[in-house]
């Protein structure tokens, strides 16, 4: 009964935070206090709970380090013109029947390189929606294509905050996860590419607004050096260079490009890395505003608090009864089936990809461990199952932040979701083919 009360307090706090616009950190702290009170009622001491919470939070420190560096990457790439130059040349090569294909592939590439859905949706996405509206391409279809593109990288990039969070809470290696995610994405990506090729031919763009290209030429120095930060980020991991070193070298090259090519003062670029990029004036460059360490602070605090939850749940066994019921369901219906159903439920209730992911992990971690061949194999399976379910499912529910925010950037609504082919092709294909990767689905 006390656990149910704690869940209700947590749920009500989350709903109030979403409705009022207050940070979810407050709701998470209230929930942490509620679950701690339930554990105290069960006989645990407050000192023990603090130790459990601290132990859980320690497990997230490596991921937090990566997230801080991701903040530097997203800001330095904006200042160096790296994002701009990809969009610029993407617009240059657009032909009438290739518009949707280029929009999809470029948003896939940049979301993979940057690891951010919102960042790409709010920059590249806005630009391509502007081109679609001015060129007579159906904006409903375009928004769906862009949703697929921005979540390609959000799900599968080694520098994605969600991918690093999943690796952190499951105790798995990010690059091992990325390799499996890429393998399980081949068929869905191919399906999406075929569908978008047909849609692109059926919905050609009448013309490309040349004023946008001229604006880029006016506001940025479009040097080939701007490609270097992206090249380092993409090539070095393939050569088995660690993600931290790859990101560090990418940041360094972006800083040098910003200073030497874009003529940004040295002190200003360091300020940008901390506080985010902010363009002068309100031209096209202002679309690129954002990034920086500050942009990552909320998710860092959310991860720290949520990892504390994991420590308390694990140490106190508060969720044992519910986990046993879910375990029986896993035996009867299959683990991934239960994961999908839980993904829909938690996403619909908590309206947030991060919280839904953490709840799925907390509730299904024990059933996966109990039914796996080994601890490492079970956690790898759990990580990939979450990447192929809740990470995308949470962005398919119209009232979830992961869905509503990108669509608001695009000036579109839920009617675009049927055209987000990649997003639902991943869980469907994985459901049908999971036995190829893991024996028990």
C-alpha cells in the first residue's frame, strides 16, 4: 500500500510539472522522497537509503561526463559553421525529386553526428520545413520524414544522451550497444529509404528558395575546414578511438575553425561552449542558437536523481512484487512484447522519454536478469530492447515531449506521425527478427 501511495505521489508530481511547465527535477525529488518514505516504513534506515542512492548515482558519473562533452560539441559545431555547411551543400544539391530523400539523409547524418533530436529538429528541421512550404512540398509528409531522421541519431549515436543514459543504467558498453543498434536498424532504414524515395518522386519540390542560401553565405564563412569536426567525430570511432577522445578532438578542431575561419574571439568560443551559441541579430543564424554545457544540466540532474532511484529500488526490493508479475508476463508473452506494452504505458503516463526509459529499466531489469544466460548478456539484451522500443515509442505519443517539441518546431501536428516510417519500422522489424539477435523474444 505504501508503495502504491509513493507511485501516486510521483505520478501526480510529474503531471503537475508537465502541466505547469516546471522542471521535472522537482517532481523527481518529490518522488525520491516518497519512495524513501515507503522504504523507511518498510524498516530501512535513512542512512542506509542515502548510501543506496549514492551508490546508484555513482554509476551514472561516466555517462554524465559524456553528456557534458556533448554539450560542448553541440555549441562548438554551431559556432564553427559545421552544421551550417552541411545544410548549405545539402540545399545546393537538391533536385525536385530528391528533396525528401535529402531531408531524411541529412537529418539522419547530423542527428547521428550530434546525438541530439531536438537540436537537429530546431535547426535543420526548421530550414527544410521552410523550403518545403515555399517549394510546394506537403509539410505533413516532410515533418514525418524529418521525425524519422532526427530520431535515427537520437536512438543510435554514440554521442546521444539517450543512448548513453541507456548504457549507464544497464551497465553496458556504449559502442557495443551502437553496433547492435546499427545492425538491427539496417532493415528499418532500408524500408524508410524506399518509402521516402517513392514519396520524394511523388512530391517534388518546385523550387529552392535562393534567399536561404544567400543568408548562409552572408552570415557564415563557408570553408571546407568546417567539415573537419564532423569528419573526426565519424571516422575516429571507426578506428576504435574512444568516444571521449573522438569528441575531444572534434571540439578542438571546431574551436580552431571558429577562431581561425569564423573569426570568433577565443574567450567568446569558450563562453559559447558553456552557455551555448547565440547568433548576432535575428537572421537565419539565429535558428542555430543553443547547445553548450548549460543545455545538458537538466538531463544531468535527471540522470543523477533517477540513478538514485535505481539504487534504492535495488537495495530495498520495493519493486520485487511488481517485477515478479512482469517476469511471469515475460515468460508467457516474451520479454520484448512486455517491454513494448510497458513502453506505451510509461510513455503515455509520464509524457517523457527519459522517465519512461528509467521506469522500464527499473521494472524489467530483474526479470531480464532472471531469464538470461548471463548478467552481461541479459543487460545487453535489456539495453537493445529499450533502444528498439521505449526510446522511439515515447516519441510517437502526441502528448509526449519527444513528439510534441519537434512537431512544434516543424509547425506540424500528429497527422505527420504515419509518415515517420523509420520510427515504427524499428520496433516492428525487431519484434519479427529478435530471435536472430537473442534467443528469447
